[in-house]
C-alpha cells in the first residue's frame, strides 16, 4: 500500500499540476469517443496501450473481457454499454483480449474452477460459445496455440454478444457504430485486429477494408482460424 499512497502523492504534485487545464475541463463533463472493453488483468493498461489521456476512453473491465448477451443478466456491463452508446454517443467499441489470459485458461479447463472459484465458473458461462467453438474446431491445437485460439475466438464471441443489445443493434443498423476486435500481446506489445465478422474467411477485399478502417495503420496481415487479421504497428 505504501507504494500506492506514494504514487498518489506523486500524481498530485507532478502529473496533476502539469495537466491542470485538462482536469478542469474534465470536471465539466466527459466526451470519450471509444468504449474499451478489456480484461481485469493487471498487465493491461488501456490508456498506456492506446496513449490516451483521462477522458478519452470509457472502459469496461472484467474477468475475460466478457459481455453477457442481452437479457442474460442485469449486470454492470449492460448498463455501461447503454450509457456509453446512448448517453455518451460513443461511435466505436473495442473488445480487447490479451495473451496469457487466465480467464481463457480457466475456460479451457472449467472443471478446475467449480470447487475453488464457483463465481468465476459461473461468469465464464457467458463465454460458453467460445469454449464450444474451440472444442469442436480446434482439436489439433494444444498448449499456447490452443490458448491463443481461445483468446481470439472469445473476442469474436463477445462482439457477437454485443450485437444482441438493442441499443447496439439499432446503431449498427444506422451505421452509427463500429465494433472492433483486438488482441494485445503482452510480450511484444503487438495489437492484432481481427475482422469483427466471425468466420469471415472471405475475399481479400475485406482485409483491405480493415486496413482502410485503420487508416493505413496495419502493415501486414496473416490468416488464422478466425479469418483475416491485421497487426497494428
Ligand atoms: Zn485476461
């Protein structure tokens, strides 16, 4: 705790003092442009990763960057989504999974959770679609390759879950919202951008479309089980 309290003091004397104008502006209201959904994992820092300042990202964090489908629960995720899209007028939602995700490791071995972490076990039911896809389509995978497939597929599962929310469904219909599927590799700093359309192993033009959406940020692409993928450099 001592380190944390020292950190608060340092924040107040250094960062806050040099960014007073920003914080005064923020005290009048928030206008974030992005809803960033990621894992609770301590190794992820959305603002650091995207080099954004306070006020720029509206963030949902939970175990496994999971969004329960609409109607499955009345939890915090749904409320945050509604608020982000309806009240804040957010136009982009990023679901960002990450390498070495403990939640996805748990998803691959759910029986290990039932005894000691029953709440995690219950929560991972909202990623059951991911588990099924892995079980039925990735029989040849093992170890890290299997885990990475689960991490990637789960981001797409959660994008699909997002689509089940009426507020998102409607904005997508009107072309007023875009969904983005990302995976962050802790060990390299790489960010991989997946087509938000599952199983979209389609023509090359889709890949170009992704790159265009990224405003030329993607410099190379490769295939995986999900379809086209681009890397942000
Ligand atoms: Zn995680």
